[in-house]
C-alpha cells in the first residue's frame, strides 16, 4: 500500500508499516511543517493514502471535496507505541478498500465513509 504518513504519526508506527511492506513516505522526513491541504494535494499527486492522527483532515477532506482517488485514514488508537503499531498494521492487513474513503481506526473498530465526489 502506498501511504503518505503525516508528521504526527510516530516513528515506531512508520517503521512498523515499512516492515510490513508498505511504501511509506513520511512528512517528517521531507516536508515537515506542510499544511494539511498541501499534504492532501501531495497524496493525490503521488497516488497515496494519507495516514494521520490529526482530526482536522476529516473536516478538510469533506469541506474541500478532496478527490476520491485519494483516501484518508485517521488513527485514534490509545496505548503504547507497540500497541499502536500492532493495531495499525493489523487494520491495514484487512481486505478493505481504503481509496476514496475517510476511515477512522480506533482500538475497537474501523469506520469508513465515502469521500464526496470532487
């Protein structure tokens, strides 16, 4: 899976995703301080899903009518970095179609909503 990890995603999570074989570009490593809208634009250009812990992406994605070919995954997982990494990797192993959706992943469930058409 091609992922653009927002800079607020912990390093341990990014490393765990990479170890699972995901192609992860991390904003912290190139583009620190980028605005949320520029991150969404970059994800669209690079054909990546946005992975974030920032709730503002939901409002931005729906208000700005982010193109549905992108997708946003909001992680709201509590616990140690090991727990977060394990649960995030487990959620992404599922057969779900992440593209074109705003997905919230918590400790208990995964909730998906379609992004509006552009």
